[in-house]
C-alpha cells in the first residue's frame, strides 16, 4: 500500500520522506502554512523533495476555471496530481484533463460508492474517500472503503483507492486489510505507526541488561 503524507510542512516532509510514497495537500493546509500567496513555490519545493505523486487541489468551482487552474498546476512539476472535488463540475473537469491532456487527477471529498463509481468512469487516477468525517457522523467510514474496493475490482477500474481523513493507526491497518491501494495520513498518525511502547520498553530492557553485564565483566 502506498503511504502519502497529508502535509505541506517542509520540516515534516523532510523528516518522514523515507517512509512515504507521495504527498497530499489541500487549500486549508496551504492557508495554515502561511504561504497562500506563494503556494506554487511551496508546491515546487515539495515536488523537489518527494518524487512520488503530489496532489494539489484547485480552488475554482466551475468547469472552465477548474480546467484552467488544473493545467497551470500541472506545469509546476511532473509529479503534480491535480486534485478536484467530487462535484458535477469536478467530474467533467477530471474527464477533460485526463482524456485530452493526460493529466492525472485525484478526486477528493468522496462519501459514497456511487460517487466513487462515477469518478472511476471519469478517468480519475485516485479517489479519496473520507473515512474520518463519516465516522464523525456515526457512519462506518471503512465500510465505504470496502464497497469501493469491491466495485473497482468487479469492473477492473484502474483508479486507485486513496483513503483520506485518517484519524488513527487503526484506520491505516484496516484500510490495508481491505485492500486499499493508498492512504494519506497526518504526521502524527505516521509517527504512531512507527512507534510502540512495547518496542521502547524492550529496548530499555536490552540496554539495561547490556550495561549491567559490562559492569560485571569489569569486576
């Protein structure tokens, strides 16, 4: 499974780059970075650090402007994936960007299997279902992942299932068990995947035993 980092923090990206296959961004992350006015420079920097896919979202909300903005974003670097919302305008823009320009698209804000089916038929490279936000309204977000994976498998769609809105390592493990192609996680969750208290405890015991053994050998 591909693991993407959901971040525009250059320090986080540099720290964790050995563990990730790509990056996802969104307008909210760009604004929080304080580099809204120079976001193209920020995206260019990220693409120079990470060679895998870097999803960059448009802020336009109509077809013509989405396509125009998507073409502009795709010129920033060869590994940019244009991110579009799962709306009517987003779907037809996806189809145009892919069929006419061969620009890969990540369709985001997916909350139903039907939406995912239409995204695949529009030629999306990635579909981003939001599991955490569904969990927030007492819906099993991971059941959506299972449904999409089944539908895509049934019809041989090339669209990759990129699990988003991830809140915990449990989301990651279950998404992997269900066969999701990719997942995007915040730095906090990736660090939680790396670390485990029993690993720390075991290392402490090993170190203690080693030191005590060396002390005995000196007596």
